[in-house]
């Protein structure tokens, strides 16, 4: 199954190389539960709607006007687009309605979007103001257990990397656990709002086989174009702590190069008890020997890294390479 998923991932990547502006999403329906798509009418949303929302609409271009999201970092809503005049403090878990995109700010160390938003305070009074992207979820999904998954994006200028803050909340929007993960997303200029990676959510429909883990979900960042990596982060829940599994990814450059990393859990057919195996494969075209210039040669490197799962501490040990191979072969003539 893992090999089949890997092949399908490469197929989509190679297809995307011919169209950098492609925007189609691809999910494996055999191994995930579908997200619920709920449309929100911007003209009829009332205070009660904010409190009764179980599912959230998501736009691939960060936060779409006309959708409801959550405050994930306590901060002040401002009365001006420049975010210089504090109006009120918004607490974590507050529902807000995204009215429109208003430009960017460098308030939080990167050129991030600013939105005009509205929400209802405790007295049901409608408040209007402005807030920046790094304080609100850019992706919200609901697990089958009704827990809410919230993804918030920020940017670390020292590491020059996007940081994803992932929170797990209960139905009353109380935070159960939070963790952060570095997202190796290519930036444009000073990491402006215009980076157009799509964030997909998938919930595993089977047990991972790891002791103590009760739920597992994936957040994948991707862009359908050549040479742009698809990064997948798997999050594990043990009823106390949100744990990040080793990162997996895939990237391709037409027929010249591809690299992929994927995980095998103990419950998989090739799995090992109490271990997560990270399979890394890299293949690239190489120069043909002079006497076989009519043939195309390729080199493929394969590596298997084992991560030991420790149930007591809910951590993975440092990965140890257990297999590393390399081979050169002639690509078949597909004409």
C-alpha cells in the first residue's frame, strides 16, 4: 500500500510540472476520512452561528473572506489596518468572521496578511476590527471524535522557515494540547502572504500500532508545480500530549529527478513493533557511458531509518540508519 501511495504521489507531482498554476487537490480516500465542507452565508451569519459551528470552511489561499475561524494566540484586535490602535483583547478559542483581506503587515517579523474581521462579544454585541494572520487559524478541521484541529502559520526570520503551530481543542474550544513544527516551505521574497501552498488535512482511519496512541492525523503542505516539495507532518494523540512524527515529503522535477520520504508504522504490513520506519528514496538521471549514448541511465539511492517509540515518555528516539543501498540502471524505453 505504501509503495502504491508513493507511486500515486509521484504521478501527481509529475503532472503538476506542466502547470505551475495548478490548484487541484488529491487525497487517498482509501486511507483517510473525508473533511466536511461547510459553506457559510456571509449575509446571514449571526452570533448564534459562531457558537454552533462544528465544521469550518477552508480556502486554499489561507483565510478566505466569508469564512469563520478561531483565534489561536491571544492578542488585541485593532481599530485600524496598520494595527496600531488596540481595541479589545481576543482570547484563544474566540470565533471570528473573516470579512475581507486588507493587505499586509510586518508586525510579526514577516510580511503577513491583515484581515478585517467581526465577532460577537459576551453581550452579543458585534465588534469590527483588524487582526493579522499569525494570530488566527488558517486551517480548521474536526476529527471523528469531534476534537478540533487548528493550524496557525508564523514565520521565523532567524531560521528563515515557516512555523506551523498545531492545536487540539475540545468541543468547547478549550485547548487540550499544542505543538509546533517547522515547515520547509519555499519562501518568496520576505515570505509574503502570496506564498500559495495548499494545506490539506487527513485523518487516519486505522490504528498506527504505536502503544498509547489513540488518534492520528496528517497536515500536508503542497504546491502543484515542478520542483516544489510536498511536506507531510503526522501528529499523534495519546490523550495527554500531541506528538509530531518524523517528517515525510516528496518532490520531483519532471523526468530528471525525484525524492521522497514516507513512514511505515507498526500496523503496516512491513512494520516493526514499537518502531516507525522512515523510507527515503532518491532517483536522478545520470550521464550515459560513451558507448551507450542511446540509452538513459538513472541512479537510485534508498535509505531506511528506524525511530524507536517510547510510550512512557511519548517520544521518538534519534533515528538510526539500518539500510542504505544504491544502484544504477537503464530506464525502459517508453516510446
